[in-house]
C-alpha cells in the first residue's frame, strides 16, 4: 500500500513538473488544502453531534460505533477546540467558531491544573490559537495562568519540569513529549510575562538535549531523574517497543520541540539538533515510502505492524517550520517530505470518508501499543497536527 501511494505521489508531482512547473505544484497543494478544510468543516460538525457538551472527544471505536470521550483533565483535551479554531481560521464558518468557544468554556478551569506536565497541549493548543485568531484578552489571561501552573512542576536542581508524578516505576520521569509544552512558557515571556518562564523552558530543553538523545540522534521516551541532584537514574520507555527503540511519535515531538525552541531563542544548538533529528527520521531505513511511520521505528514485525498517522502529522508540521530556518536546499528537502506526508494523509488510505470515523479526520493512529491502548484508531492530536500542517503550508509556502 505504501509503495503504491508513494508512486502515485511521485507520478503526480512529475506530471506537474513536466507541465507548468512550480506554479502548478503550488496550485495543486492549494487545491488539496482547500479540499481538506472543506472536508474538516463538515466532518467536525458530525463529531460535535457525537460528543456531549461537558466532555471532549478522544477516539472512535468502530466495533461499537461510538466516540470515546474524556474529561477536561485528559492531556488531549485542548486538541479538539484547537482543531476547530484551525478550521475556523481557514473557512470563517461561524458555526465552527461557536463550537470552539463552547469547548473552550469547559476547558478554561484547567488553567489551574498541576497534575502533570501537559498544560501546553491542553491550554496552548486551544487558548493559544484562540488568542492568536481572536485577540480576546481573556484568552491571554488564561494562558498566563496556565504557565504559572506548569512551572510548579519545575525542579531547579535538575533544571527540568517533571512529567508524571513519581510511581513504582519512575522516580522523576521526564518524557520527550514535554518539549511540546515549553511553547506555552516561552510565549508567555515573549508576550510581556516574567522572564523566568522562558528561562525554565531553556533549562529544560538544554537538559533534554544532554540526556535524551542517543548518538544517532534518536530520542529515549523517558529519562528518570533524581530531582534533588539532577542525576539520571535510568532511561527507558512507556509507549515504545523497547527501552532502546525509537518510538515514532517521540521522534516527532523532538523534531517539533527543538525547531519551536529555536524560534523563541535563536540558539544554534537547537537548530542543529532539529536538523539531526530530521535526518534520523527521513533517512531511517524503516520509514515507509509514503512517509507515514510505523508506530516505532524499531517495531517488531515491520512491515506487518501498525502505522501512526499522528506521528506523521507531527513530523510534517515540524518539518514545515524547520524549513523556515535553513538554506534553500535544505528547505526543499523538508518541504518536499512534508508534502509527501500531507498527500498521503489526505488520501483514502488514511483520511476518513465523509460522515464516517465518528467525525474524526484521520484513521490509523497508534496511541500506546504496549499498553494496548488506542491501536489503529483516530486520535484528536492526529487531526490537530494535520490541520496545523495544512495551515503552515498555506501560510509559508503558497
């Protein structure tokens, strides 16, 4: 399947190149993006009808024909309103904006949440987009409060934000996903907030750069710290195939996270690391031809194992931003790879049929296979980063 999709993609692009050149390629991407947002606008109205007013969508279970939901404390709670806002930004559909505001209203209370590190996912993907699009100062106040809540998990001795609370398996776990939550902190400082927020984000990024990466620039999922000394206790995984494997979505978080931190700091070491991570991903011998990775780059059973559309969407969004900070030659590589991913995700192999899939956009994501959780299903964050990638492509490359 993947080779066929890739062949179709190459033939399509080759046909365009032999015709009217770069303009035609841009026009094709412009039309593809328009179709995806038109689809998303209608599909998310289906999803809205399937989700009670006081909860958020999580995934869809086909055998039960039911959308699974979560309370607003679930780490994914910000992705649904964030996706609605991306759709509204493109379509200007006021019904979509109304739904987004309704969901923001039930999420707002989580600005005080301190139970884990996921305030960035929860509050910045939602309220960050809301403020960016509407400029409503109430949304900025919510973001500022969320940042104050997030730094309660910061340990000055270790210079990291603890991801999960201590348990039998981990003393002071920090996961690579946590890079994504630093955007909340850096943004608040840059928008007139206390400099300490950005300082904490930088400290965390520096410690992660030192401790999370192997010599091939793949990332561990979990690094366990003694928070009193900053000493690394052990390295391992919770969602990957093994402690030494490269969990695919984790590599996406790393790529996106260091690219984003370069945006806020202009630190060359962050940009260099992002490019190394991109190289690991794009040149990995286990990367399928269509650009949609297996759930782990070292998963047993490749090629007869699950894909992760959510990892692909995160990687595409990260590559598109990385393309903003590099040479023209490097940009061409990153944008071409992102185009391939977007084209694959927009195809019938990964994108839902209208009215199906519970109202979600994408199929074939993998949440946590070792935990037997959310395997080969739609996920809210797959949709979110897919829409973000489409938005970024339109903004930067059309």
